[in-house]
C-alpha cells in the first residue's frame, strides 16, 4: 500500500532564503507526482506536476524534482517571500484517479 | 483566481436539512471529483465522475448524493448529515480521466460546511 510522507510537518525560515520541502513515497509505481499549496481556509492550488518519466519541472521560483528509484520528490523554493507562507502538499497518482496524499508541510516565511 | 468555481463558500445547516453544493468548470475537463477535507488533514476522495458517469464511490454514506447534470457541472446533495460531516468540501477537475492523461487536478476554493 502506497504511503506518502512529508517531513518536516512545519518549517519557519527568514525571508530571502532558499528552501527545500521533502516528499517521500513507498511504491515507485506512480503515474506522476503533484505539488499543491493551500492557504488557510482555501482550496488547493496546483504548483507543479512531474510525470513518472521526468526528473524535474520548473515554474518561476519553484523547482520540483522526482527520483522514483529512491522514492523521493523535492520542492525547491528560491528567494522565499512572505507570500509563500502556506501549507504545501504532495500527492502521488496511482491508477486512473487516486491521489495518495502527504500530510503537508506548513511553511512560514518570516519578514 | 481558481478556474473551478464552488458555491456556496460557507454553509451552515441542521441535521434535518437538505442542501446542495455546486461546482462548475469551463475548461472542458471530463473528470470531476468531490473531496472532503478535515482541518489539518489532506483531502479524502469521495466521488469521481468520468464523462458524466459515476466512476468511483469511496464507500461514502448515502446521505451524500452526487450528481453530474452535464460536463461542466457537479453537484453534491446533502441530507440528514451528522456533526462529524463538518469539513471543507473540495471539487476538482482534470482534463482526461484514465492513465493516458497524466493531467493535473485543478481544485476549487471549497465549501466550508458546518452541521449544527
């Protein structure tokens, strides 16, 4: 049974720092891995999706990597800003529809 | 702004009420989803519609009744809910169902439901 883990559960860093969020999964047979952000009381915003055949995807200050052999994905945020404060969730897609979710990392960027 | 629109944003109802949640997307997506999210937890899949037909029901109690009237609309009818059903209900859509698509799921902002 697939399990997705995100460590740490919370992270606080000063503004301007580069940071990495981690996501690990137990079964490498995934279709893709998707990173989302969620602001308090809001829905989820899709940030990046990495196909199983890809190694990384980039969007602006965000870079997501995928290493299926080690069961890991990382989300790199460059030059962090207070507006990046949110909860970040990763989800591994199995089968046709099912997303297996991590519990999320709550990120706080201190001005 | 999200491309998946959910109404209402907030809903308070008694255990004997009947209400409906609505979700709309105009991206041409043919898969639509209902999720339930409790505080500080990841979303839990409830239902999946593929080409307007119910594909997945994750053993959801019958007091939740989904409906997909057309390819752009998804409803969730609520009746005789329990206090533990209070949660954020999220709708999502994706371009193609099935393994060939590998398309991201796009989420709405959700409906915050409180059961008194």
